[in-house]
């Protein structure tokens, strides 16, 4: 779920001003400065330097654009630009040179001219390899091939023309990738060659994001992971605040847990772009960072491959536990296989004979993972299931390692031989004990007396299709679609096979991108995307081991209406034994996300202006419990949860939790009533404006503004959701809650005095003042700690320092380290005392 906090500015940006507006509104103004020290000639004749007049005009232009903008969310794409300067052999600029940029895979051509400063820009290009050719009267034709353009990162191709006839040509092949010098964006690019050649454990490309500094996860890059990913922390941001996209389509779940929607096929990925800080205003929807996956396109020639990767337990050693139990190696078979094919679509001699108009990519991949996990737990013995607890009188009993006496709860005296009379036993209580798996004969590992190995099959399928259509030089269409299916039957739930989970997650993402070259200096880009995360979670039905009636359990429900599975075991907690877990399922949820975005790029002299708008409609069709994990004293099981403890506050007890279970003496019981299907929705609107100004060949100024209006998930299509509406809140009807202890210890006048004191703090903003004071004290303490470590590691000292100045400086620093935190704390305490 998205909240206004999820769109906070990145703390790593050089300069950012945040302006808060009304509820659920936020506006940001971002300025990024980026200066390079090398890479260009220092010829004094160059004519690209601009003075203060042009700077003022540019700022005025940006300000007017901001004033007249309106809308909400951002139009973000995975295209980039190629730009550069055209010069002659003396390094003087060559204006009006004709520049042609050609995609080497598809033959797409884009043309423009260098301006009066010799500067050219070709924006909104799909990532790939490009050939740049330049022609000008009186000069030889310049051709440079293999210029790599990465998603979201502009490339520079500077041109030096040689005097000669235009019929002559100079051909250059681009060298290895240069240092990124055209944007202040902090990020990392993982290219297709790296993706294909790296040892990916499970062939899940999203884990390559961990190669970028500042990106962390609960698992390492070496972790075996082939399915949907766990969330990422980028630059210290929350896992809910990062964004992942597949070709511009949102690929994180709307449930705000950061899990991906599906998994990209590694053989279809052209590159992975990890943006961590300082990215431009057009990239939004995230408060920490972004991981953008770009699918490759087909080419003018046909290509194809098929493959299989496998693992097998025949190659593994057995575990120590299974060896000790006399069991063979656990089954573990992993097969990952598929194929891919790509190329042009054409009719020989009839249509698209040059194979440069329509291209396709089609891939399929399957995963068959077969494992047999082992569960080792403690379950009630066969005698306990009949009310016989005599084995607990043995001081060396395997359950507790000491004598446990079962007392008669009505008299407090021990039952003879720790055996509860049959007439005192609870049929449902014995049913709870029978619902546990029976102990494994001859097996004992510590207190564990049960071991079982069960299959856990996992099936995964990925279908990917990419279509690129270039009907003319001014129009490009790109269609991407990923169909992902994940199915798994868990071996255990809570260590038993009684109510195991049956997973089915058919996820989809799709995007349609239309690029229209209106003129050499104006390009418009439209992006329409759709994503859906669907989760069907059931209880595995064959064998009906989940059925409570099989074990003689028949207690009446508090809420008998609309149980998803009426005949399902409850959850039972007994100290010293495994939990019999009935689980929260079945359940269902789906999270649709629809985005339509449009942006326009205008080349104006040395300025690359870009503006756009976007609208997102997202939500959840929720038939899942809010807290799947449950809460203390509560339950996540619609069929109830019993807690049997050794002692029962305010009630009689046998003194042994498992004996209480046999007698039906539970400590707490919780049950969930009927669940509602809630289709809630949210909207996001956004507009942005940014300018990339090439001030000099070695200095670029990037400026941008983004404005967002968002409504969180408090609207249900069926009106069946309870929310707090601040517009309907009336302070005159507000209630103040106090504890029972306060009412019991104080009389009415004293309670009123306490409340008046606390309300005065609120009215005088004492909490805000105290927070600011604490923050300043903490900052001073942190600076003192930095100085302390700086002294330890030699900060500020040099080999040339000598005499009294160095000693005085050292003494002053030591005094600051000692006294500054003390002074800060005293000031904080003084403020706190004064506000009281």
C-alpha cells in the first residue's frame, strides 16, 4: 500500500526542497548539479559557454512551466538519449551538421541537426547498440558504430570531423564503456553479458541488484532463489519504499510488502538498471530506489536456443540427522529448462522485405523443483491420548526431564499414577491430542519423538513475448508481456501434515510503449501498463487430514456462519509440544495496477526539456485476513485457537498443560467470524517537469519538479471498509481514555488536574519542542563521536604539524568531544524542565 511517506525525497540528492500541502498531497523541487573535470578540449574558441543572462532565462522558463503545470503521478520510461558536440580538427564547433542515429539491431533511424553551438541531442531511444553518423559540407562523413545506450542513462558521442569530401568516410568502433558523465543519477547497470555469464543461483536476475552498493536484502547473492523475491532495502529505505518495474510496468505487490510480481526470465533480460539516488524528476513512485528490468527485442536475424539446468540429490551427501535416523538422502531434484526464439516477422518478397519493421521475441521457461523436507517435532505419546500421563512420573522422561504430577483440578490432589479417570476426560480434548501425528516408533532426538519426510513439489512457468513494430521513421511501438505461474504444495504446516498449504500464484505484467518523433527536436512517448498479483491459497484436500471430524473434534463454533472449511482442525498450543496449526487459509487476494503515462521531450538549444503526466489506478481484491500471523491472545484460524497452559489464572488446573488439554481445560480460546471480500482502490496523479542543460562541455545542470496527489486505500468498491475520515472529526466530541490504575489511585479532582496538565503540553506544542531539542542533542553527540574516531584514526594531522598549534588544536578537540555532549544534554534537560 502506498502512503504519502512512501514518496518522500531521497536524502542523497545534492539539494532538495520539500513543500507539504494538503493531506495526501506532496510537492518536491529538485536541483542536481553535476560537473566533470575531463573528457573535453579546452579550446578557447568553443561557443557553448553561456552567461548569467541565459541562466536567468532558463530559470525563468522553468519557473513559468512549474506555475502552469497541473496533474499527478509521473511518466517514467526506460528510454534514454544520445548527445554530443560536433567539432572540426581545431576543436571549433560545427553548426547544422546532419546527425543520424541508427539502432543496429532493428534498423530504426532517428535524424537531427547540431545547433549553433555544435550540440545535438536524440532523445527517447530504446536501449541497445547504435551507429552515429554525421555529415557536414566540406568534411568527411563520420561513422561510429557499437555505441551502447543503457536504459535511463544518457550516452555521449562527441564527433571530430576531418576536412574532405562528404563521399569519404571515417569509421570508428566504440571502445569499452566510459565513465558516466551525462547525469547525476547514482545507479548501476547490469548488462546482458553479465547477466548471462554470472553464476546466478536459481537464475533469478533481480538478485543482481545486490551488486550495487547500498542495496541490501535478507538473503545474499549466493542464496538459492528461483521464485518471487524478498524485498530490497535501498540506501536505508524501507522495503515498502522501493520500486521494481518490468519494461515500465509496476512489478511490486500492492500489499506493500515489497515482493515482486513474478520473476523475469533471465534469457530475456537485456539489462537491469538500479537507481539509488539523484535520479531525475520523471522517475517516481518510490521513496528509496528503483530496480528497472528491460526486456530485449528481436533483431533482423533469427536467433534461438534451448537449455536445461539441473540439480539432483544423487550428487548430494546425506544430512547428519537423517543418517542418525537411518533414513536415506532427502529427495531434491531441480530442473530448469526452456527455450527462446526471436527475429523479424516478414513475408518474403511481399512485406517487410528489409526485415526492419516488425520483430518478435518469444520465450518459455519451466521449473520443476522436487524436495522432501523433514519435520522433527514433539507430539503427545500414545498413552497421553488416552489420559494416561504416568510416564511423566519418571524423572528421566523425555518430555520434560523431571517429574510432572497431574493434579485433580477440583481437589488439588494428584491423580493416582497420573492417570485421569475416563469419566473426567474431554472428548474434544482427546480429539486435540489425537489430531497430532503419532510418535515415530524407536525415534527420539532430545525431546522430539516424531520424524517425517514428505514431498513438497514446486512448479513454475514463465512466458515472455516482446513485439517491436516500426511502421515508419517517426513511429515506434513496443509491446511487452510476461505471464508467470507459481504452484506449490507445502510439506508441513507447523511441523505436521494436517492442514498444509496449497499455493497458486498466476501473475502478469504487460506494457505498451509508443514513441512518436514529432520533429527532430520534439519527441512524445506514451506508456500504458497493467500488472496483477493474484494469490490463491488453499488447504491441500486429498486425504482430508485437516478434517476435525476424523479425530472426534465437534465443539460448537461461536461464529458458525460462512466458515471457508467448516470441518477443519483448530490451532492448538500446548507447552512442551509442537503447535497443531490449522492455519489461516483458504484465502484469496489480487492486486491490479493500471498506469497510463505520457511525456514529451523538447530540445531547445543546449536544453533538453521533458515534461509529463501520469495516472495510476491500483488496489486489492482482498479476501485474506489482515494479520495472517495472528496476534497474542487472538488467532488467525477461522476455526479457532485453543491455548492450554500449565497454570490457568483464576481457574482450576492440573498443573500440566497437556493434561489440561485432555480434560478440555483451556486457558484462552479465540475464533474468527465470517470474512468479507473487500475490493478497495486508490488513485495517483502526477506531473513532472525537468531540464537537462548542457552549460559547457564539462558542466551539466539538471533541474526538475514533480507533484503528486494520491488517495490511499480507504475506498472500497462495495463500501464495506471502515476508515477514519478527518473531515468528519469533531474535536468537541472527542473522548480521552485513561487507565484503570489512574482512576483507582486518584480522585476526580486529581484526575482532572493530570489531564489538564497533559492537554497543556499538547496545546503549547511541548512535544514538538522536546523532539527538536532531542534531535539537536543527538546531532551534537554524533558530531562529537565523529571527532573522537577522527582523532583515533589521525584525522586532521599531517607529518608537517609541530609545535604549539597542533597541541592547542588537539586539546580544543578533546574538550569539545567531552563537553559538547554534556552541554547538549543539559540544554535538553533545561528545556524539558522549563516546559513542565
